């Protein structure tokens, strides 16, 4: 396998992880793991502006991670793939095992890459 083929094989995963690299999106996903929420519910829970929550939900929806169900004038958001929480749980266990190594990494710490 060539280097180009290797990059292609991992590019979708890299895109997925970039979509999860924003703390607000992770917080939204955690709340959606509890059940359906409206934007107004998420803004109250997270203390974020409506436009911020809406923008993050649009990103998550475009990535196929969140579904939306219209109900009258409201829209209810839910996880499109509840198994995503397994991935996030694995990430939390890995972070526990590595301690501060990831947050102290001089290459990527805090840059959202």
C-alpha cells in the first residue's frame, strides 16, 4: 500500500475526529445521549448562545452524527448513532490512561486540530 492510499484510508476518520474536536460539540453530544433536546434546551443546559448551539448542531447534522425531527414549530435533535458514545467513552478511558500527555502535547494542545 502506498503512502497516498494510507492517507485516503484515514481521511474520513480524521474528518470525524475534527468534527469532535470542539468542546461545545462534545457537550452537545453528551446531552443528546440523554435523549432528544431542542435548541432552547441545549442553550439552557450549556449556557451557550442560540446561534452557537445552532451552528454546532448544523455541523453535527452535516457530519451525520445528529438527526433532527420537526414537531410543529420546534425541532428535536437526537444522536443519529448512539454508538458514538462508545467511542467517546473509549476516548475518556484513554485520556485517563495518558494523564496530561495529550493536553500538554506541544504540537496539538488546545489548537483544535
